[in-house]
């Protein structure tokens, strides 16, 4: 029997984009159904991430026009990662495979065919990897590529140039559900779940409409979250820096004592100030990094829900009984 596919699409203030891309998603789904690659019970599941515009109304109306459209709505905006997670957790008992993708048409939906093929060939996770970034500005491309390099260097294992366009089987999802952390960085977590995985390549297009919700500040926050939720390498680096500075200081102490007894000690205001500033600065940065981890621990100990679903389209409500 062909597998049930749920396409998971997070949407935040996408009233300009949704009316354009929704038909593309539906065409793709019906194409896969008519080729007997996936089951007729497959769905396009939109996750409204607390949008303040007409996004949720559009989703509700879509679900009335075609049974394949479905939607859930988060009680407030929680960010892209939590929205995808909410969709995956909602879908995992109702389907055999999920494909998560952004709703802005930037990721090439035609590689979904290949993703499903790879699943049918026995792969449980299929990562969509960008082969080119020609349409991104130089700045976006440079920052994004540095982002992957930094992540890997800092010990977070991520697939290079893979964002959140991926196929995941429900078997992997049910294991993934045991990862209870509140700080989530999906693309770094799925490699940890394991199982057989492979990559498919695609070219990234420009947004069909609207604007990116990921300015540099949010990208930096995501990079920082990614590193701190997956790796403790920064703390190890701090320990390394500490040891080096301590060794240097010991030589400095030896030198000062010698200089004193040889009568060569002069009032060195400049060098003194320099050292205090340097070490003070390094200490503050180190404290900040350690503080970041303590903050993460604090958030984890609260065990607050990672998403709250406030509403569902009628067809999703029916599925729950
Ligand atoms: N998104 C979301 N919640 C947010 C921000 C974004 O669900 O708080 C969704 C957005 O609707 C889109 C996807 O996440 O489907 C990626 O966002 P965007 O296209 O703005 O990011 P970029 O592609 O520029 O990195
Ligand atoms: Mg986008």
C-alpha cells in the first residue's frame, strides 16, 4: 500500500504568499497520489504560527474547498522551529511520512518526488540540500554559509546547506518525540535520532511574495541556539583559554619577581592597564557564554509546553476522534 504523506508547512503572516503557493502544493500532492506514490489520505498541513494577518482565515477557507488541505493554529507566535515541531507531532500518528517545507515557494517542491522515491527505497530521513544560492544576495549567502561552518566547528552536527526541507518517516518521528528538550534546533536534532538517511539536491528560488522573517539578528539567535543546544564545545574552549591565560600569567609572575630583585621594576601604567582590560574582557565574554548555558538549563527545568494548539480546521478535528 502506498504511504500516507503529510506536507508540514509553517506559516507566519503569509497572506500574500499562501494564495499563490497553496495550489502548487496541492498540484504536487495530487500528482503524487495519481502516480500511486502516496495514498489518497495524504494531506497538506498548514501550521499557523500566531499570525496577525489573514493567514488563518485563508487556511480555514482552503480546508473547506479541498479535503487535502488541513490546518492547525498555534495559540501565539512561537517561531518557525516550534511551528514545524507542532506540525510534526500532530501528524505523526496519522501518516507514514512527513515532508516539512516553508510556505514561501523558495524550496523546490519538485524534489518531493525524489524524496518519496528515496523513502520507498528504504531511507527514513531524506535531507533537502541547496546546491546553489544564486538568488540569495551576497550577504545572505555569505552569512548563511558561515553559519553552517560555525555550527560544525562548534560541534553541532548539521548537514551542510540543509535547512528544514526534509522527509522524515513516522518511525523516526516517534523516536524523535522522546527528545523532550525545550530548546529545539530541528536540523541538528534529526541526525542524532539516526536511522538510514540520504540527501537530495535542489536550487533555492526567491520568495514568491512577502518578506523574509529571518533578518541577521534572528539568524544570529538561531545560530547561537543551535550551538548551545547541541554542543558544549564553547565551554570547553573557555576552559582552554583559561588554561593558556593561566600559564601566561605564571610566566608573568616569575618575570615580575625577577625584575623586582634585579631592580628593573619600573612603573608600567600602560602595560598594566592593557592587561587588566584584556583579561577583564575575556572574563566577561566567558561569563556570558556560561550564563547562556545556565539560562538554557533554567528554561529546560521549567518543562513548559513547546507548542499550544489553539484551533484546528474541521477535518483535523475529525481525525482526533
Ligand atoms: N515562520 C514561522 N514563524 C515565524 C517565522 C517564520 O512559522 O516566527 C515560517 C514562515 O512563514 C516561512 C518559514 O517559517 O514559511 C521560513 O520563514 P522565512 O521565509 O521568513 O525565512 P527565510 O526563508 O528567509 O530564512
Ligand atoms: Mg523563506
